[in-house]
C-alpha cells in the first residue's frame, strides 16, 4: 500500500486517536518536566480537539518528574521508594498538563491503570466507558500506569504497550507513539516511511532504551503490531517535530513511520480475548485437535487435550498450545483447571459420570475463541 494513500486516507479520516508521550520528550536536560514542551503538546491536542478529534493521551514522565521533585540523581532500587517517587511525580505531571490545557479552557482527567485492570472484563469495560464519558464532557483523558501500586509494571511494563492496549480497548483509529527518534530507522539510520508488517520491522530493532523511560524500539514495534493486528493504524514519530500531531492528521507526508493495519478489523470481543486479557492458564492439544481449530474452524473439545497448566475458573481466558508449544489460540474456558484435568482426553458423553452434572460439550466454544494465523 503506498504511504501517500494511507496517510491521506486513514490519518485524515481518523477521529479517535491515542497519543503516547515518552519520558525523554517531556523532560528537559536537567530531568525536570519541560513545561514549554508540554504546552506545545497541549496546543496541538487543543487544536485537534477543536477539529472534532477525540485525543486520549498516554503519558510517561511520572518517575522522571518525581526524581526531579525529590532531587534524586537516579531511580531508587527500593521498590517502595520508587513507588513514592512515582506518586510525587504523577501529581507534578498532572499539574503541568492542567496548567497547559487551562490556557485552552480544557479540563484534563487522570486515569491510572494497572495491567490487571485490563485483564478483567468488567474493569476493561469501565475503563472504556470512562474515557468515552470524559471526551463527551469535552475533557482530555490522560492515562499512565499506576506505578505506585503496580510493582511488576514498574519493573517490566512500559507505556508503549499500555498505549497499544488502551488504543485497542477504546477502538481508537490510530496509536501515535511519540519519542525522540524519527521513526523506525533502517541499517543506515534512515527513517522508514511505511512498514507493511510490524513484525518484519523487528529486524531493525536495536537497544536504545533511555535512562528515564523503560521502552525501546522493540516495545514500540510490539505495540505497533498489536494495534495493526486489530486493524488500526500505528505511527512512530519524533515528538520534537514542530506541530507533529497536527501535521500527521492533516495527512502530511514524510513524518514518522506509518504501520499498515491488517485488512480485517477485530471486533471488541476478539480484541479482549486474543490481545488484552492475559491468559490464566495454558492447555496443550494434540495434532488432530489443532487441525480442527486452525483449519476447520471448530470448537475445542476435551478429547484433544493432553495437558492442563495454571489455575483458572470457568469464563477465564486460557491459551491453547500445539504439542511443540506454539500458541494456536486463546479463548474463554467453559471449565476450571481442576475440572479440565478430570475430563481431558475424554468424550463429552462421559462428562456426566465424571463431573456428576450435565456440562458443555465444548471446552472453548468457537464464538469465544481467537485463533492465531
Ligand atoms: N509509567 C512510567 C512513568 O510515568 C513510564 C513508563 C515508560 O516510560 O514506559 O514514569
């Protein structure tokens, strides 16, 4: 697909966009939040907002801001101290955004999320509804990880993935990841304009993590892949380019790297099952069952199951693996792990005797399953 086409059609036609801002962009050389930059970003968001866009921001910078507020030269190793740094910094970050948007008479709303908030169907839907209501009030929602309680999020999480999961949950049209690089760079260091398949871009991934943020180019590519797999557009661009957001959504050529979306958009249910909710358990199936799933579009029956791992209840998302450990599908299990261990390898006409009750013939019904290509 030519880049001109994608930029002029999909970016120009976008209505709801998610913009992820990296720590390096938001802080100056001394590590303090850069109010001039935040103002420039708010000016652009305000302009898009006045054009009818819903702009949801995913902002890093809490830990960086907290370090500056507390005059610490480096991130503390102690988890509780790091959480405290985030708590102080998040307040400062929101003050900066508040002051910047106030100039446009716009209110901001703060949403702090942990990974598990998006695993849970009810909280996932609450999140979606809250963002939509915030936009309907004419306010700008600003999301960050809830670093003050989410220990593993601080250590392993990054806001690129949070941005992608938020974009998917909100069914936004575009995820824009802004950082201090021009986009995805090839081996000669030149910006790649258009990437047909985010996975293929991995060959250009180099370790370029910054001191303050947690993501590198690989996490940005993973985020781009998640969004494009769901059928939406992803862009990686340099947030320091003047008016970068306004230019991008005016369809300007030559800004950032644009990632081509999959032809088919995934519906909300498939996004939740296949991409957002982390599986609570894993089951391995034999080759016959694998073929029934991947080639024949069938539901998963207990007869083909050879192994059950993890703890899960009826209704939770589980992952289905082939005998050689390849992830074939994810779906909502009709059984807990304990029940599955009793019926694995068995036919459904034996379930009554084994479980002492009538039960579903399928372990995962086709309608509740996402099969990977
Ligand atoms: N949530 C972290 C913060 O606000 C940033 C994580 C990231 O940079 O990806 O400091």
